[in-house]
C-alpha cells in the first residue's frame, strides 16, 4: 500500500484526505484492498453506489451498451436519455429534464435556468441555507455556504442570500426585503451533518414560495434515487418542488446528473443556452435505466424496513453509551450519528474521531465522518440485515473499548 501512497504524491494534486486503503475490486456491499482484505462499505462512494458494487444487472446493461457505442455527440438523439428522462418524470413530476455529468454541474444548470427566468421576470437572487453543500465549481460554490469549502474563492456576480436553518421563521422577512427569484436547499444536509428539515418548516417554505412567487429548488443530489426510502426525499413530505437537482446514484456508478424543471417553468432554455460534451452519456443513461428498473416500490419498502431496524439498533447503542453517542438523525439509509467528544485524550497521535475511523478500518468496515464528529452512514441500499448487525456489533465493541480506556 505504501508504494501506491508514494506514487500518488508524485503525480496527483493533494485535494483529498484519503483513508489508508488501496481498493482493488468491489462486489455487492464489499470492497477489497490490494492485499485481499475485505471491507463492508457503509458509505457507498458517498451515496453513488446505491446498488452496491458490480451489480450483475448493471454490469450486463453496461456491456450491452458498450457493444453498441460509448459516446456520440449531443447533436444526435440518444434513445437512452429520452427513456430515462421519461422515467424520471414518471417518478417525480411533469416537466423537462436536462442531463449533465455531476451534482456540481447540475447545480450550475439550475442556477443558469433561474437566471434565464429572472431575465424575463425582472428579478434576481437565490436564497440558500447556511452550512449547505451544492458543489465546488464557482457557481455552485456561491451557493455552498460551508466553512472550509467556500473559503475565499471568487464568487459569481449574482446575489445569494444566506439564512440559517435556525432562522427559518425569518424567511418571510428576507423574501419581502430582497425579493429573490428562488430558494435552493437540501431536505437533508449531507456534508452539513445530516440535518433534516422538519415537515412544518418545509411546508412554511412552500407556503411562502407560493405567496411571494419564489421558485423552490430542491437539491436531491445525495438524498435521491431511493436513499430515504422514497425515490426522491421530497416525496416523504407534502411539498412540490419547482426544480429538482439530481446526481450521484442515478448513473449506477457512472457519472450522471441533471435537473428536472416543472412544466410551469418550461421554455426558458433554448438551443445554445447550456450544454455539456458528455451529457447525456449513453453508457451512464443505460446504467440509469437499469437502476430505475431495480429500484421499484417493493425495493423501496425494503430500504425503509432495513433503515428503521438500523436506526433502532443505533438508538439502543445510544442508551448504552450516552456519553459517546449524542443525537441520531436522518431518514432512510442516510443517517448521522453525533459522536460526543468528551475526552481530549491522545490516542497514538490521533484524536477520538480519527481513532474510531482507524479502528473501523482495522475491523474491515468503511465509514465516513462529516462536520468533524458526525458519523455519516450511506450504505448501499442492497445491504442485508446480517451486515447491519455486523456493523452494530462492531460499533458497540469499539464504544465499549473506549469506555474502558
């Protein structure tokens, strides 16, 4: 492994803090390193691999597409994209779809679409939520109000108005004062620590959007494609987005993202207003079609059932280790566990969270932390109950070790 770490240092820019694992292959919920060690993957490529690794139906669908062609110019019609667009509309709301390659690109498309609407409507500005994450390109970064990410990079010359989740009651004053064109938010903040908007606040936002003609844009990049037990997270609540942003899980592991624009707002993009060389990618959209075939209503019911079991088991751990586990929050297979860092004790040069992360890796389980102390669980949706029990058992053993130390 050390050889690969040194080789990377000599050729790649250091933009990521990596875990000390070199992945060789993946099957189902498991990843295997270059020494053959098996790991249970509980964050699935940051919510990308919703069907796990090398799902046989996805592999077969991809091979069939590769036998046809890998890329064509978007000057030609792509049947996969048309079919996938139809299915996404069926699973969301009547509208039109634009395909691109990633969540950040999808956010850029949404910002540009809002701008085009604003030109005709004579309005400007987007309200965003503090500690949100919408991407790292400069446009998306202007909407990403998160310390350490937005930093002091250049911002686009377009107004973004920031409001905290704790200030939602003040949103009407902001709508009146700034008269923004739209509001962009995640129903569940991914990188922001798995904060879930309460239903009453979502209904308040929707009511005020209708009252002040503000376009509601929901970022489903991480929450979509079955992650919360519904195909899109907004479907857990009685709200109706005007524009929806999707990515990550839709491509079956391949780069794919996009937006869905409700019929009411169709007609603001014309040929030449926006585009991307690789969108819609024929291979990614083929994989997307197969992903949607697998994630049916029965599959989603199973996701909800398993996630309820996982949350229940975590609550039992919280009762047993109240000094180490704080709030448990989330929806479906998108769960955040607040780790209480009561001790400043040094663990072989690592802090409490780093040590837990390292011990999970030693035990053959891959997890992710965000916002410093939030254990973020984003397992493949195909995870089995015995694997959930394996994780909970290992987690409990680690917590017991720290209690004893």
